[in-house]
């Protein structure tokens, strides 16, 4: 009956498969791009622990789950097996009206300023960008090639984390390095989480009853990775991440902004190699480095138990957010809205209040009841007071839905 239900549900719908291929995992969703943000994906799944002794695949529809814990030798094996599991549920790619496959790509460099149909030329250019994203782009390319082999008759679309920030003015993306050196090595501020920042900023006109061109906002994407953006009239003018996703806000395992001379100091005094420093700054720092945990829920539990290291880590995290809010208020000149999004931003009630505490003189007033969602409002909501000059919102991000919509748009042009 479950199979019949889903097959019936699929009739008449046009679906996009959204893939996010990582170094040892593949996350995916099958969505109807025309659905609303509150609707659950038709199918969601993950292929993880690729190349490890015990792999794991989980597929979930709105009423059914299926899991597989056999070893997964490669991304192609994992993806093919996941498609087979979907077929057993009656909702395999061949059972659906699949009109496109959307691929999340972290680094598009200066080359890709908007989503593109994946072809050999695109793949070649993405390989050239691997030095800018050595942890991400190889996995994305692998995911695209595997998906194209399994689904050769469907348009594949690359959607880039960096493309939303292609609008940054020269003064915002330029580092104070010799221009020739920067140009030769593609060194500039690229920014990341762009799909999320763009998506939540696009929700503001409907929530505020104003035209997008009239809204200046600061968006705070707070998850295990975290970034801030200044957006003027729908156009990004500054963002906290840079050449890589390392700088800016404090994150789950990344340092955020740090004196670059610390690298030289540790190389000399601790005899650390470049690879050791890379691992330290990207995987062993941030909340994990300061408090021993990178999950914000675990950090909160430690704080409640009186853990001093966790409390300090939280304060450092908050302090960095406040610095960027202040900087972007100046960069924008006028701020109409501040948005919290992503896992931490959407769920950490106390964090939102602490991040914007005592800013009444800047026109920012949080409403504690709204912030705690005492009225049990589903989805996006305002968490500031009615008389707050700067409106503050919690808006759930939906990068997969955004990627699906971009993919549909390009597929329809093919």
C-alpha cells in the first residue's frame, strides 16, 4: 500500500533530484520545485561512510523508511544502490517524471556567476578550481559524473555557493595583496552559503510587505559552518567568508577570523606543518577547539552544567556575530531587517536574544515571547517587537528547494 500511495502521489508532478556530494557521503532530496517551503521533500536520503568498513544508506519518503548497512566501496556504488532502494519503494528515478538533477557546488570561482547546465566544459573548469576548494570540488565533480552516468537523459545543473556573491564590489572582494600575485592565484573574497543567504533574503518582501529593492538586510547563516552577509536591495555587498569558508564567524570546528601571523608562530614554535595547521584551523578549532564539542546542543548542555570552557566558547561565538552585525550596519547605512537561519540560527532561542541584546539604541528590539515562539508559529516569523525600527526574523533556510527551482528554470530552457 505504501508503494501505491507514493506512486499515486507522484502522478502529475515534475521532480528534481538535488544532490550534495561530499568526500565520504551523498545527501539528496527529490522535490517538486513548485512546492511551498513548508512541504516535506517527496524523498530524502543519505549515503554515508563511503569507503569505510560499514556503510550506511537511508531513504525516507513521507511515510516509509528503508536502510542498508553494507559496505559502500565508492560514490557510484552508493548512488546506484540508493536508486535501487528507491525503485523497491516504487519511486525510483525511472518511476518519476524527473526533469533535472541539481548539484550543489561549493566553489564556482569568478567563472560561474549563476547556475549552469553541466557539460564537459563545465567539468573541466571545475577541475581547474580544485586548488580553491580541495576538500569540496573533487567530490562535487565525482557526484556529477556518477549521476550523469546513471541518469544520462536528464539535464544536470550546477548551482554554486559562491554565485550570489559575484556582485560584491571590488573594495569588498579585494585583499590587500600585490595585485599580480592575487590575480595569478585567483585570490579574492568569494563567499559561501550564497544559496542560503539569497533564499532567506528573498522571503523578506513577502514578510515585510515591501519591494525587494527597498530592503537592506543582514543575514546570519548559523550552523556548523557559519557566515554573515550584507544585502542591499537584494544584492550582496559584503560577506564574512573569503577565499575559503574558514574566515568570519566562529564555527563548529573552524576558527573564523584569526591573526594570520598565528600560522607563522605555530609553524616556528610548535613545528607544525602546513597540513597540520590546515587540520587545526578547519577541523579542530572553533567550538570544538574551545569546548570539546561542535554540536550547539551539546555546548548548551555543558553550559547548563556550569562548564566554564563552554561558556567562554559561547561568549566568543556571540561576540563575533555582534562584530559583524555592527560592521554591516555601517556598510549598509540603513538596515531594515536581520535574519537568523540554518540549524543554530533557527533553533537556538537564547543565542538569537544574546546576539542582539542591548541594541535598542540601534533600533533593534527582540520580543522574548515571539523569539521563543510561544504562539507556535510554523515556518518564518518575526521575533522583534512591533516598534523595533530594525525587524528581526527567523527564516528557515531551504537550499535544496532553491537548487531545485534553479534547476527547473534551466531545464525548461533546454
